C-alpha cells in the first residue's frame, strides 16, 4: 500500500501560498545508475497547506522547491527527511517554529555576482534519519559534522538528503536570510565555484540557536 503526507508551509508566521513542494525518494544516485521518476510535486493552497496523497513507502526528503524567480520570494528551503510507512498518513510542519538567521558572506577580491555557482546549506547537527537499508553501506553514513565531499560525491549528496537542513539563497551582495530555524546546534556551509566550476572558496560557520533571532553579521571568507 501507498503512504501519504500532509503538511503546512509558513514563513515568518504567515502561510506561503502557491509554492511548489517536493518529496524526493532517497535512493542511490551516480553515473551509470538507472534513474526513475522519484520526485513528486504539489503546490500549497491559500493557507500554505499541501498534500501528497500517493507516495511510495520509502525514505523521502520534503521541502519547498527553491527558485530564484518564485513569486513568493522565499530565500531558504527547510528540507526534512521522513521515513514513510506502508498505509500510514504522515504530517509535518515546515517553518512553523523557529527563528530567522541572517548574515552576509564577503570574499576578498571576489565579486559574488561573478561566481558561476554560490551555494549555502544550513545543517542541523545530529538531526536526521537512518540511511535506507538498500544503501546502508554509504561511506558517509557515520558522519554528523559537515563534509564538503557531500557536495562533490553522489554518495555524499545522497547522505545529505537524510539530514535535516536548509538550502539557502545567497544574494549578489553575499547576504542571506534563513527562516524557521528551530533551537539546536548548526553548521552553515558556504561553497563557491568559478566559470570552470573550480572551487573558489569553502567555509563553515558553527553556531547555535536558542530562543531568539540570530544575526551572524559579516562573514569573511578567504578564497583558495
């Protein structure tokens, strides 16, 4: 039997309507692997509610599809791993609890808008689900702290899907705002590549969230 999942997506206490939510099956990926349709999409209604009525009973990763041109102008996507059970109805809340985290990355002698790729991920340390049994031999499976190899290796990307995290938009001026960050220990990982997709910079910031918003200020990053 299939599983189902319902939820609500809010931002700064308000529902986020007409936003695409994705539920992606956590499975082995890589060169030479057969790809099947394993990402499901629905849109939130006027109250920010969404419903996946028919999902395979597997481990999935759920969150908002982060598009720079989205009318909702969301600047981060809280990604939550969920272990679905056959025939069960599951429910989650995204953005309902937590605080905003903001700051700005600054690279010496490098303009953000000149980078071919600039990405930022906020990892909640120690929060996630077990790797599916079919891929339990993943070489990253016993790691809790951020590893930049996760961004370069298929097995690393797959493992990251089992961790609670936020995908973050970094603006042209290096600024960012992450909504709905709940209490806990975090690692904020920033990584940038040039036009040849060579690594320009990699940087990790460690911090904790308790019961108030966080302003990380200007974060100076030294290019390689």
